[in-house]
């Protein structure tokens, strides 16, 4: 077998593979003998079919299968051994070659290449990690939320200023009738949290089974609140002008938990918190864990955006467009505009994968099976907490590690974590604390 690469330019090449009978004949002969042992053909006893009959019936297909497998294996080995950074998959240049036994064959494949490139990783570039300032007012607010979260739920006959109306929001049309296909969401109205500049009168003295007609601005202060109540995306909030019918199912009143040693022991474990100062410090830690991930995601998005914008990678556009058209599942014809849109989306995804792979390779970062096992064990332990012993944790971990899709997701998560950690250590990261309201506005649209 002879394999050579003929370069066309920096991003395109042709790989030619010359195959001789000595390369494929042993595998073909072995497969034909296996067929002879197993073939069931009328007029012949099992295992006694003449070789000539096997060759006549199956010879060409066996030859084609063996050569295709040989080509695939040889190409992949050549690409791997020569460390070629290819994109897409090799495309055969000829549509048909007549496969005749005991002949030499030459195959040619187009390949798209990515030349070496540089990733702009430097401490000279600065990013800002946003955090919520844990001010006393925010800590007090969070403590009140905790007291309500762990309080006693009661059901008064009529609603008061501290109560919550639980029910269904049903979108109405311009005539005040239920809008077919409109928003329908089981949610709640927290009367206590209706903004001070809004009237609460409509929601006081209400009972189960009553129906109210309202607009969202009667109970909310901004788009962020509406997103939370109706569970709709940010872009849909700004176009929302509808009124809603709210069907009251329950009136809830929560008697807040008492702040005392018994409650602290229940929350954090016996003796972990012994006074108000300890408690407020623990609340600060919780606030960090609540808002921290959003700030981290925004930082990560900004670092990725910077790398994408400032890394120049030459891609074989003509080759990739040809390859994409051949591997598309939807074979309906596309016009030039549609093809360009699909190519742009794919090329951006491809570019980030190339950047990511280069950073990982240049910095010797990898994810091992032990990393996956340790991470999964820690996840299970954190989820089960003190409710499970070590044997139960190990058993649950093993069940998860037997799920291939879940293991792949964990691999991806760990790669992402290692890459983000490296970027944070390489770039200059400045921490900035902002008020909760400003933080939430800055986080709008962060995924």
C-alpha cells in the first residue's frame, strides 16, 4: 500500500491511496471461506457450497466491503500518524471504480486542512467578574426568605397583605376572552412583594375559587419578575401587552420560622452556628453560591467571545460547504443564502472546537477516567448528603458511570471546567461587587 498527500494550498490537499492485491486479498479470501461455511443455497448442503458459487454470488460485495474497510482504517492511521488537523471527513474524488479481483486500485480523497494558528492568551487582557454585594439589607431580605421557606404553611379563608395567592395565569385576548394557544401558567402572586407604588387592594380579602382580571404590571416591578412568574423568555416579555385571568386555587399564609438555636441546628447541623454573627456569615456564603454561578457564566461567555473574535483561523470554506451539503440529513435543496447561513453557524462552532482543542493540547490539559469517577462520586455525595453511607454512594456512582450519555456529559463538563480555570488563571480577572438589582440587569440574557 502506498499513501501520499498532495498539497493544493494551506487548507486543501488530496490524499492518494494505492492498494495492491497483497493488501486486500488475505482478508477477502478469509471472508469468502467464512461465507462458504455458513451459506445456505438451494441445491447444496450447508458448508458444501463450491467456492466458485460463493465468488459468483458474493465476491464483488465482499471485495467492496473489505476495500472500504481497508481504506477507512488506512486513511485514519495516516492522518493520525502525520498529525494532520483535518476538518469534516475525507471526500472521495471518484464516484465509481470497477472493482476487479487481483487488480491494483488507486483512490483519491479531498481533505480540508487547518493550518497552525495562535490563540491570544495573555495576562495583558482584563475581564471583570461580577459579584453581588452582600449588604446588610440583602442579607436581611434573604434571612426573611429563609424564614418563610422553612416556616409553617397555613390556609386562611381570605387573603391578607402577607399572603400568597396560588393559581393559574390564563392569557386573554383584546375582548377579554381566553386566548387559544396563549400563555397558561400555574404560578403565584406574592401580595407582600407587590411593589410599593402598586395597589394591593384587588388582591386582599380574596378566597379560593375566585377569578381576577389583571395585567402583569399590577403585580411586578420589571421584566425580570414577569419572566419568573410566567416562565417565558426575555424577548417575549417586551412584546407582552395582554391581560390575564388569574384563577385562585389556594390562599397560602406562611408563619415564618423563629430565628433561634434550634432552627440553626436544623439548617446547618448541631453546633455549626451559635450566634447571629455566625448566622449572617453563613448567609453571605449562601448568597455567593446563589449568585456566583451567573457571574461565572457571564465571565466565561466574555472570555470565549474575546477568543473567538481575536483568533484568526484559515478554514477550507469551499471544501466545508461541499462536505456539509453531502452530510446534511435534510436533503431538500438550499439556495445560496440558506447555504451561507448554515455554513456560518457550522464554521463558528468548528472554530471554537479548534480553539478549545488547541488550548487543551498546548497546556497538556486532559480529563481522565479517574477525574470522571471522582467528580461523579462528589456529585452523588453532595446530593445524598448524610442520608446515605459510603456503600450507597459508591453504588449510585457506579450506576451513573454505566450510562454512556451521562458519562459523555460529565466529560464535557470537566473539559469545560478545566478550560475555564486555565483562562481565569491566564487572563487578568478583576472582581467587582454590584447591588443585586444592577447584577440582575447585567445578567439578562446570560446562558
